[in-house]
């Protein structure tokens, strides 16, 4: 998406514009130092522009050699973030070690530390096509592996960090993509939101006021129940301990478990908003509004939790 939330057709031209803007953004227009996969340090707009030109030339060579097409993303961007009280230098050092381990010698990359927000975070931007011609394609398991590795590198540097998937934290919805987040920060309307609302409205109307079930709906509930049952078993064991700290942790786990019952998806939330608006508009005339019952998350099995402190990485699209 562009900065206004409009979809962009991926091709060589739009990718060039995106990568140029991204490098300018993570370098804060040359004011923040970029560190390369070879250990070089790039400062200033000319150095950033030179890197962009080099990567575009490499991309064109990949296209000419059949290793990339017009639809190939030139870079894959990842953000590693930690809470505000974390040592920023240690965060960057941890990402440096992770990048060398996971991508060193195979992919070109640059990284930049940002400390001008509430959370110190590092942007790691990797050239998608590797030196061996293999394309980087990060999937859910790959991202979790990067989170685990990031947490391990932090612990090696004296920072208490754990890595858990969203489901273990009781979080149902995915985080917003960076362009969408930035658009909302500016108070603008995200174009993709309009399309989502139209789709949900069509589904509700076509199914007599009820949002049809999707495959992932039951999967979310199943995953949530499995997580809560795991916490329940852990709390039961801790509660039997003779150590007061273990028993206190059991109570914390129990309390956390009771707070992760929500399994409302973004589609369901949009549908409820739609129904609420419909009922409000009809109430004065006495007409009957839409009927939508999506409170699936209340039929949970007993279960319980744990403490989590690690953040990132997230894929910055």
C-alpha cells in the first residue's frame, strides 16, 4: 500500500519507489547511520542513495538472469522492538548477531536503530534474492524462529526476554502493517478499511444478518482452548508446590488465563459495528435490525497463563 492506504501493483518501478522511500525512512533521510551486512557504516543521504542504486542494479541483474521477475519484492523488512526501558545498544547488538547468523553470507542487508519512539527498535532490511539465487520468503514459523533467536541473543546480553506467539499471549488479531499504522497515526482513513467493511456488509446481508463462519474461526477457538488448557495444567502443578513463590505464580497464571477468552476476529468486530449502526438507525422507526450472534469465545474450556516480555520481530511490509 502507498502512504494513503491505496493498493500498489508490484512491479520494478513501484518496488524502486518503495525501497527508496524505505531506506530514506529508516535512515531518517540520512541522519541515522545504516549498518551493512559487511559491517560498513553509511551516513548521509548520498551514502543511502548509493546503496539504493547498488541494490537496484543487483535487482536488475537478477531479473536479467531469471532469478527475479517484475513481481519480486526487492527487499524484505523486519522490525525488532523492545520496551522503552531496554538498553538500546544491546538491542542493536542482538539484532546484529541475529542477522549475521540467519542471513550473513547469503543475503545483503542493512540495519538501523531508532530510539526516537517509545520503544527502541531496529529495522532490518534484507535483499530478498540471496547470493545463491534463493528468495527469502518468511512464513509464520520463520518469524517465530526469528523471535526465539532474538530473545536468545538478548538474554546472552543480560536482558530478560522471552518469545511467545500471539496465541500464548491471548492476542487474536494480527498487528497492523506499518503503512496502515502510520496512516491511522495521521488520522486519515485507510482505503483498505472501506473494502473490508463492504465485504463484511455483503456477507451479513447475504446470510440473513449473520456473519458466515470461516475455516479460521474454529481454528482460533481451538488454538485458544489449547493454550488455556496448557496454562491450566501448569497452574495446577504450581499450586501444589511447597514454595510460596510457585503458588503465587499459579494465582497469576490463573488470573491471566481468565483474561484471554476473547477470540473476536477483525471481521466479527466490523460486523458487530455494522449491526450496531443498523439497529441504531432503525430503532426510531420500530424496524427490526440485523441479527448477528458471533460471541463464539465464551464457550471456553478451563485453562491458564504465564509472563511474557519479549517483542518483535514483526514483518514490516
